């Protein structure tokens, strides 16, 4: 527990100078590439993630997977070999990446209105360029932006955030890699922040169940903050495209 | 071959869009999950959904209202076909009595054998031999221009090429851009005065080729003359046009004959080198 106390100093600052409930800087950009239907890039602190969305398109490969009432969502998570401190052996396909892909898929199907696209498939590719804690939330947020860029209908924004507990009573959000390795439990939440629905909840270590409500509450607050930042970016992007195409009204 | 390679992060990219600055009158923008109205006298159109009696947007875009129907149109999406659209597509599959065509739509489009003009005139009967010969007319990978005949309930399109304008495409360049950048106009076939022809498919596929003489092609466009040598000057013009289109698409400008011609004229000041 002595190491845990260092997570937050006496004056309430964390290792990187943030306050307990402060997010890292988020910078994002939509529509980077011309080949995929939608793409996005997000930076949360030093964590950098690229996402690309193809589709909805005809089901390729195994034709029998096509569903008559909804689209199938295909997610692939990969980490660039240079993204971590030690050079990675395999960018994708290892146990951790597969798990991440499944978690991403689980979160995304909760937000995408798949029932609108029968017999189709939506591919989401996510690549981590720099891993500095909170990889999963950054991937979820990047995928959301890419889906919006591709014009795929979503119920609402899907945002994710991490939270932890310092000194056994102070909840803090958006955990960096440094704080992750120092120990302390990490709670990852993916949520639909407008309706407050939790889509995915994952915990790396244990803390007492009495702390859960307040940590979860702060994590959801973090999701709302992230949603507001993403919303601003999306609106700016739409405004920019709209003004250069002259709002191209077909009607 | 030791050249310096610069890799920039996406946030440091130069913004190439040419948004008109002075214009500040933006229409209101809706983003997924945003409430459009709480009155339930409105009908929900595309890009919206109903949740607890509230009408919410499901895509990021601008609102379009027709009487009581509210829809939100995303500024970028896959191609949504409409009857009468001119499209350029690529054959992906040859099936019994029909071809499957990739038109950048949600699902592959269908080109039935009965809606193509076979060599030998309009009133030719289609026999079993024709079904066996289908691969001789169009095979996988061939590019065609066609018109949308019908839109099915699941969103897939049925095409036809029953006009001399449409058919198999021969020598030329295909450029893929986002479908939203193509401006819908009266005609999508253009013979530009710079000596090339353009087919601006509404699905975002653009075909650039040497001038087509319609008088020669009386058989219905299944001939592909690959022996004909296109002069170098024409090829240079075609490549320049292609680059102009890509440049326009990069800065998100609408694509139509005038904008492409203007971009071409502007690009003439930049000379190219022969390698």
C-alpha cells in the first residue's frame, strides 16, 4: 500500500501533474484516408490510435456468415511493433489482441444500428501507434469517430474511460501507463454516455466493492467529458466538409 | 535510393480543405444521439430514430425536412442509389442469368442478362447459348457503365445497359472518390474540349478515357479494342486529369465538368518531367 500512496501527492497532483479527475489532452482528426469509408485518429495523452472503417459492404469470404436481419461487425485490433517500450513480436493475432478485438466488437455492436443493414458487413480496423496506458478506451473512441465519419448510424456516441483508486479512497480517471505499472486497480468502462448505459466493464485488480459506485461514477463522468470533446471535433469536421462542398444539398 | 522520408502524425497534417472562411451561416449540425424534436407529429426519415418518444439523430450531418418528414443526411456515406443514376461498376461475379457488380453500394448490384444489349440488335431473343456465353460478354474484373433501373427493398440495385451510351469500358483510367463529392447533373457523360471523355459515376467511380465516337459503336458496347494505341499526348492529358480530380477530392471540392476543367487549366502552369 505504501507504493500506492505515491499515485497522488499530498497536494492532490498525480505523477504527470494532473488532478485526480482530469483527462489527458485529447486531439483527434476525422477523415484521414481516402480509401476506407471512414477513418479517424485520436491522441489521448501519448496514446495514439488510428481507426479505419470499411462498409457496410457485401459479406466477403464466408458467405454463410451473412445475417438476414442485421449487419455483421468485424473488428481487428492490432498494435504496431514499435508502440510499446519493448519491440513487439507480433502486431496482431496474439492472445491479448484477440481479446481486445472481441471486447471492441462487443462494445461496438451495442452502439451501431446493425438492424438497418441486412446481408452486409462492417469492418473496423484499429491500430495502436503508441501505447501509453488506456489503450482500450482510445481504441473505442477512435472507432466511434471513424464510424461517424463513415456515415454509419449509431444510437449515440460510444465512449470509454479508465478509472482507478488512489490511497484507497480517491478515485481518479484516465490512467496513464506509468500509473498502470505502479499498481492499483484499473477499471475500464465503455458506455453510451447520453443514456448512461454501460456497455463493457472490466477490472484488472480488486478493490473493495464499497468503492465501486464512486469509481464507476467518476469513470462515467469521464466518458461524458470525452463525448463532449468528440462531439466538438465531429461538428467542426462536418462544418469544414460542408463549407467546402457548399453543403451540397441534393433537394 | 537514399531519400529522406518524413512521417507526420495525423494532427500535424496540412489542412487541404478550402472552406470558405467569410461564410459563417452554417446550418445546424446534428450528431448521433442528439435530440431533434420531442414532438411526435413528425415522421422519422433516414439518419434518425425514435427513442422514448424523442426523435434523435443517428448520423452526423445536416437536417432535411420535407413537410412532416425529418431526415439527417450525413455528408459522407456509401453510395445510395436512385433510379436513373449513371454508375460505373466492376463485375465481381458471373451467375446464372445475371452478373454481380460492385458499385460501391451497401450490397453488390445486379445486372440481369435481360437488361443488356447483346450484339445483334434490340429485338434479339436470349437463348440458353447466351447464358453459357455470359462470360464472353462480361467477365470478373471488367468495368462497365450502367444506369440504375430499380432499387430493391434491401437497398441493392438492379442495373441496365440498354442504351448505346452504356456498356463495357475499354482503355482508360478509373478514379475512386467519395460518392458525396459527385455533383448530380443532367448528364454524367462529358466530352471535354481537352480531348478526353469523362464518365462521372454518381457512385464515386470516375472513368477517364480518350474521346468516344458514338457513331462507331452501334453494337451496344461489348467490344473492347485493346489493340488501339492511344497517343502519348492523350495519355498525358488523362493522367493530368486524374491528378486534378484527386487534388479536388483531397480538398473536398465538388466534382463536375466545369470544376474539373478549371482545375485542369490551372494545373497547366505546372510542367511535368519525363522520367
